[in-house]
C-alpha cells in the first residue's frame, strides 16, 4: 500500500524543482555541487529562555531535493557554516547555513518522506 501523502510530497518536490527553482552552488570546504533550489524567505517565531516570543526573518531559505545534495560522491545533509552561492541579477551572493533563533539550520520539509530539505541562511558576502 502506498503512502498518498509521501507520494504527493515527492511529486510536489519534482514540480518545484522543474518549474520554480534556480541553479545554486552548494559548498562545503573545497567540495561543491550545483543543484536546483527554490529560493524564499521564512518568518520564524522563536522563544527566548524566559518564554518571550521573538520574530526573525531569515535572509534566504533554500528548498531542494534531499537526493540532490551529493558532495564528493556521497549524499549528505546540510551542516552549519556550509555556503550557498546564488545569482541575483548580475551579482552572485554567498549565504551561510546557520541556525536562526532556536530553530536548527535545516530540516526536512516533509518529515515522513524526507524528500525535500529547507535550509536557513544569512547573507555573508558577494562573490
């Protein structure tokens, strides 16, 4: 028996990659891979240690198929301080993977199927 939700998420991930993504370069040290990612922003509500709510806006979030993140021939998951280069007009901007507030730097967008990954980043330089 198939899992309709997992099947639907896999189909959506493919459609997003084909119709709503841009090529970006994902880097870890000297290893890199060009992948198709949907580029967006995410408004996060986080709480501090005393229960107060704080709202933060990520510079950019990148959403891509988990299977596409292959570095040095091995499928991997994001790590803090990896970088993503994306072209905006005539400028290539570098974004650093990092946690935002009390939210981890990345998560699966579909926890059951682990088909897509959402990465939180901050703009750190132009290259």
